[in-house]
RNA sequence: GCUCCCUUCGUCUAGUGGUUAGGACGCUGGCCUCUCACGCCGGUAACAGGGGUUCGAAUCCCCUAGGGAGCGCCA
């Protein structure tokens, strides 16, 4: 039997990080078993489903490079099929029309809660023979009254739930439209899904679905309920933990392979290994090895992995990503050094693409002000003569390359009997506005001759002004 | 309230009756060094609590506590 997994999000919001991990697990397991991964959009809730959400899901999946072998399928395209199954269920007396009003049901629920009971439909209409005038009935599934439902969950282990915990759930609304718990079962059956991998918020739905499945004569798939991902404080993931939507991580400058690696290690591991290539993940991942406990999302670790992958990233791709980022920051990447050189200088110094772009701004545009502390510490009168000297030497330099620049800076420092740092730091601040840049020779090479000389002049002027103000 | 699920360093985790409880992120001391970063070496820190079972429990059982999920004409 070949494995078939599915990812079945509902398009009622963005694609969040927990959903993406579920999708990753589905995808990995299908790849690993040489099975099929299908994408299905559960859009039976017409009130809340939006085209924007569908768009966000598709974009998120594409960014994560989790390509479906089949689909996307849309439940709204399958309404006739659901109708057909519902009619069949009614015909076979496995489902029935319920004429209870919302008010009646709500009142009953209140009463049950007041009595400390679990609110459940009281099956008043289960054996009704007549209809009620003026009420469009809903359709309810006749859940078994006796016995219990048992399944061996691939991550949770054996779960047993007694049928008397379950009531006769609505499978079609009064307008005739089918509901979620029913549609999933029909879909998974029709699509021959062998492994249902989903969030563990569905555990409680599973026994109902199994009962419907049996009524339909289907075989149980393997269920794997993966625990939730919580925020860094152990609470449900929400806006205040930062980004929730996967697309926000793309915008943040996270690499998809870093996200995949981070997410696969949340709830799953292979000994002490932290770094997994796609090939390794596919070869090693097994849904049966996933942890039962929920885990907390830790941005710091994601960032660490991202930096790792930035260091490994192929130059041309990094250049492309950096350029996109610069463009989005309204910077013309043609006004500065080659992106290839920038990327090499910064790939060990940036945890995200956005950070890389921010650290390369002064290669392209002049900065407004010096970093206050940096200027205070390094742009001082003692450095003035050395700066003036190095400015003139550099102006005369024919070969504006790191090697020659390095030699010139070193020679200047020696002439002034200063350690290299005493000169390098003032230059660094002069040229970048900050006290932290790549090595001074590389920095000067990247900033370029014209900007370097102009900025050294500016720094010298700044020192003079400072002296004038505080004689 | 009821049902189900979960519980090893701050975080992600290894561990399946005998380990100095290991690794990673973070934090931190040092080395390297023109700054930052990278890299390297070292440190910090955990079995939720209580009962059993056993010669011996992080590992097995029970209870308690804490956390989560569900109880919709949402998915």
C-alpha cells in the first residue's frame, strides 16, 4: 500500500507556523515513503473563508518549497458528492433530520452546564417519524450509543473514547451545506488518505470521524496528532510573540531551508543532530518518532539556524535575495559595490537577509549621523593627523583593492607609531558611521574610493568642529 | 464542569531499569583579533511533587499539582 498524506488547512486566516510544521511532517513522511502528498483546502465555511487566505496558504507552501503531488483540491468543488453521501446515510437510517431550533438546543446546553454535565445534544429527534412545520431541519449523524472508539495514534499512542461522550453531530446545516467533521471523512476516504497527520486539537474530533467512517464502510487511516507549537512563554502562539504567519518570516529574511530545519526539530529529533539537509530529513524523519508534548517557539534558535544557512548559501542566490531586500528599502543596488563582494563580507555577520541589507546601507548611501558613542570614542583630536595622512595616501593609491588598502593603512599606523586599532577604528567610524564593520581593508574596498575620501574629509571636519566647540 | 492529552536545563531535545543525566540555542569566562562577526576551548543550568514496584528508577504503576485541547448549524 502506498502512503498518501494530506495537508488540509482552512482558509480563514494566514498560514501559521504550527500549520506549516504539520504540512512539513506530511510532506516529509510522503517523501520518505515515496508516497503522495495532497493539498486540500477546507473551505466549507463560506462565512469565513476568503480568497486572500487561500492565496496566503499557497504562497506560504510555495515559499517553504512544500510542493503537493496532488491538489489543491477545494471542498466547495465537491458539494454534490457530500450531498450524495448524506442522502445515502439518511436512506440507510444512519442519519436523520433534526427539527430542534437553535434556541432549544442552546437552552438545553445551558441546563447541562448548570448541572455540571458535558453539553451534548439530547437526541430528541433521533427516532422522529414526522416533520415539524416551518423549520428547515439539520441532518445529524446517528452516533453509536454503546461501546467505545479506540485507535492507536502514531504520536499519542492508544486513545480510547467512550461513545457516551459523543452526541449526534450535525453533518449538514439547515441550508443543506455539509459540515467539517463530515467532509473530512468523505474526502479522506475518496482521496484514499492512509495517514492523517494533523494538529492535536483534532484529537477530540477523531472518534466522531471514525464512527462516520465506519458508517461509510471505510477503513481507518493511521492518525497522527502532532502537538501544538506554543509561544516562547508557553502560551498559545499569538501576535505578541512576534510573527505568526509564515510569510512574515520570509519578509524578515529567513531562508526556507532554515525554517524547515527549525520546524523539523520541534517535536522530532535524531540523536544529537541539529543540522539536517532536505535529503537527511527525508531519509530520517518518521511520524512515529514525533514527541507527544507541545513545544515552544524559540526565535533565537531559528535565527541561529538561519545564520548557519546564510553562511552555506550559494552566492548568487544570496545576492538575489539581498538585492530584493535592498530594492524594497528603496536602495539602488547599482550605486555601490558588487553584490557578490557585499555578500561575502557580510554573510558571517548577518542572521537574516534584512540584517544583511541593513548592515550594507553605507556602501550605497551616505549616512546622516555618526553613531553617537562611536563618534565620541573614535573621532577625537588624537586621530586627526593620522586620518588626514591616511586620506592623502589613499587618494594617491592606484589600486583600490583590499591588499593595497591594508598595506597603506598599516603603513600609516606604523608611521605614527600607533597600533592598527588606533587608526582602523576612526577610519571605520568615518566611513560607516559605526564602530562595527567587516575588516577595514574590505570595508574600504566596498565603500569605494570616492565615498571613502569624502567621508574621511567629513570626519576630519567633524573633529575640527568638535575642537572648535570645546577648546 | 465534563472528556481527552501533556510534564528532562530558560528553550529545543537525547535518554526506554544501572549514565559523572548527553547535545544544541541562549547566557557567560577565555583564545583569536583593527571593530563586529565567524571559529575554537571552558562554564552555567533539568528529570513538577508525593507514594509505590525493584537490589536499583528520568525510565514501570498510582495519586496530586500545573499546563494544553475539545465540548458550535467553525475548521
